[in-house]
């Protein structure tokens, strides 16, 4: 208990660093969350818009309705060109198609020998065929409604409603990178780097103070065994890590209101909880080495550890982009199994499916604690000899 109390007294001296790193993580959280806008909403379908030239020789209710429909779908212009000029403009892709409505179109549209709308487009491009298909769909829709007993006005109105794609087609919002990863996945993916950075930068110097020659000698002649001392330091480091964990959970929760207390959220939070404990064990492994070596290169060492674990574990780079050799190395790291677990959670896996990833992280933590105790014993043996 004495070691435990002394640990938190020293942690208070580094509270400024913890707040600073937490502020950086908060900024990253805001930046990631700002790239997602109302995930639960859906985008309405919009078809491609093309440049058309229309000539209306009928100027009737039906022809005007047809032009209004095309205006709603495309950019429509009215010019008087010769056929050769039209072919040149369409071939040069200034326009997609030319549409000419013949005189008497409305009067004869119900007759067996109804006048056809003239279209001119490049048959080598699908855009022209698409416009003609829209045109035929609209005109045939009006005919079917009229044949069913509707007057022309009702037939036009019902056809406009029937061919409106927004009434029956909708796409889910996707990320700009066209991936299906949700906001929850993206926010929880980078948090381990923040927790590692905060704990290693701000708590490692505290643990190293206890490993200094004077303090360690005093502890050695006291009634506190080396094992209890190590476990007390591990407990203190873990509590600090869990405090950071809770702060990050609350912060991310502000941007994950639609996910809060869902199964995915609980599993992601549990995944991060396990990693936070394992991170405390990793700190104890690093601190088991002689303090004079660690403190001289602390800044470089912490950067190497946090960045290497993040890259090899799939935090900074998606696991799919890592080579087989890199992934083989990553399987020995807790960040790898954290990322794999998060991918499974994103895919809808249950606790039973993700528990193996939790177990692999826990095994790494146990290994770090055991290795830390062994290294401490070896270092003490060499000093005594």
C-alpha cells in the first residue's frame, strides 16, 4: 500500500503531460468524427445528368410535359442546328443527344401509327441509349395510364411520380473512401495509440523513479517483497490507464450517440478495456530494464514502441494492406489482436467470436508481467554479484 500511495503522489507531478496528450487525442477524435455526417440517413438516388438539345415542333401539353421531365433529369438547351452540325456536336461530346418532337405528336400519340419522337445520339456511347430509354419509359407510361382510363393530366402526373427514382431507390451513406467502416470502428481504432502514448510518456517516468538505485535499495531492505512491489506498480499503472480509458470512452461517446449501449459499443469498449490492462503490463516490462538506460533514451524508445505497435498491429495501416510477413510479426502484438477484434465486431460478431482476440491480448499481458519480473531478478542478481 505504501508503494501504491507513493506512486500516485508522483503521478500528480505529471498530470500536465497527461492532460496535454489527452487534449491531442480529443482533437484526433473530433477530426475523425467530423468526417461522418448522419450515418443513419440515406442518400437519395440521382441519375447521371447530360447535355441535351430539344426541338419542339408540337408545343402541346404532352410535348411540354415531356420537356419538363427531361429538364428535371438533364441540362436542356434549345438551338436550331442542321443535321450535320448536330452530328459533329454529338460526336465531339458537346451534347449527348438531340431530341425532336414532331408536329401532331399529341394528337396521334394514341393512334396505332403514332408519331415517334426523333432522337439522334452516338450509338457507341451508353449515355445516349440511357436518355432514349428514359424518353421511351416516360411516353409509354403516359400511354398505359391513358389506356387504363386516366385523362391526360392525370396520366402525366402519375407517370412523373412513377418514374421518379427517389420514390423507390435509396443508397446507404458510405464513407468517402467507399469503405463500409462505421464511425464507431474508426473512433475506436486509433484510441489504443492515444492510451499507449499517454501511459508510456507520463507514467513510465514515475515507475522508473521507483527503479532508481536509492529508492530500490530502500524498498529491498523493507518488508515489501519485489513481487508485491512490482504488482503494486502494475496496479497503479493499470488504474491510470483505466482512468484514461474512461475519459476516452466518455469523449468518444459524445460522437457515438447512435451506437451507445448497443452490442457493438459494449464489445468495442470491452476490447479497449482489455487492451488498457495489457498496456499496463507492457509498461512494467519496459520499466524492468535498468533505469539509467531507459531514461536516457525514453523519448526515442516510447516513439519507437508506440509507432511500431500501431503500424504492425493494424492501427495506422489497415490489416488488409499489410504483407504476409508483416502480419506474421503482428500476430505477436496486442495491437494486432485489438484490430482483428474490432474488425470482427464491425462485421457483427458476438462475444463468443471475439473472445479469442481478448484472450490473445491477455496472454501478451501475462507474458510482459512474467518477463518483467524475470528481468528484474536477473538485473538484481548481476548487481549483487
